[in-house]
C-alpha cells in the first residue's frame, strides 16, 4: 500500500444481494431494526456485528445515519475504545453530541455549520473540524496529521460513500452480503450520489481486486476487495 497523507480507508457495510443498505426509502425503515424481525435473515445477522467488532479503532459515519439510529434520544452509552468521526451539519442535537462524547475515545465532528449544537458542549474528547466549504479530502488529511488516525472504517450512507468513491478515497471494501432482495429505486444503495454521464467519466469508477470470498452461516457471504484504480 502506497504511503498516503490520509488514513487508509475501508468501506465496511451490510448490504442486500441487490446492493441496498436500507430496507426502504423512509427513515422508519432500517436494516438494524428490520432484519432481526425477518425469518431467514435474523439467524445469521450476528455475524455482521461480530465482524464489525474487529474493524478499525477509528470509525466514520454521518449525523443523518446516527439520528436515524436514535443518537439524539438514546441513553448515554458506556465508553468504548473506538474513536468516532461524524460528518454533520444539522441532524445531531446537543444530546446526540453528548451521546458520542460518552461513547468515543476521541470524537471528531466535521461540520460546515458554525452554529452547530456541538459548540455548546464542553467535553475534553470533543474536537470540531469546521470547514466553511466542505472537503472530505482535507478532513481526512486532518484526521491523520492532527489525530494520528492511520486506518479508518467508513460506514456512512450511500450519498457520502459516493464522495469517497469519486474522490478516490476508498482503499478497501469489506461487505457482508445478506441473503435478501430489497428493490426500490429510491432505497439507498452502497454507493448513491450523482451518476456518471459520459465515457470520459469512466475513470471515476472504482475497480476492485478480490481478496477474500468467505461463505458464512445462514447463507451470508463476506466479500473483501482492494481498490486498484
């Protein structure tokens, strides 16, 4: 792996066979809430969470995803050894920020909102990376150079995942494939965002080399790739 002036990143997600990362197009629908209710999915779901426990000690996500998961309402969690990086402008309130301060070793908030509720929270492990104009590449540069983040697991939504892809910021892909077809053109996929429109944009695709294909129990599969171009 070439030396990069940013963390080495791994996109780690739970996806359906047709590439969906949610069970539907509304915030009320979510794989974490819905898969445990579905026969044929719930039996093998634990494998994804077990693999998740072995991922990097720096984790990237978004405020929108975490609001959906209840960060603004949940009881404050116990401290973990994981440092969390969240991209958020408007989804997390003050309680949501305190939730991640409680959970994180170090908590880094990337925001372009100079009035974000995080500015009202006084916690030693809270660090705010304010960018007047958002740049994911610059944010990753700061993570490595200011916080010694060498490896980062990415678990954001399809739109932000597309920024990682188009800006060539993904090094590895690690997906757990759930045995289900979800469908729906408005349901979020592993990579959403703007589609390419011409042949000259083909260079923005992420070509992969398979590192591992592992059959798990209950028809789940783990696929690991390295991004080669």
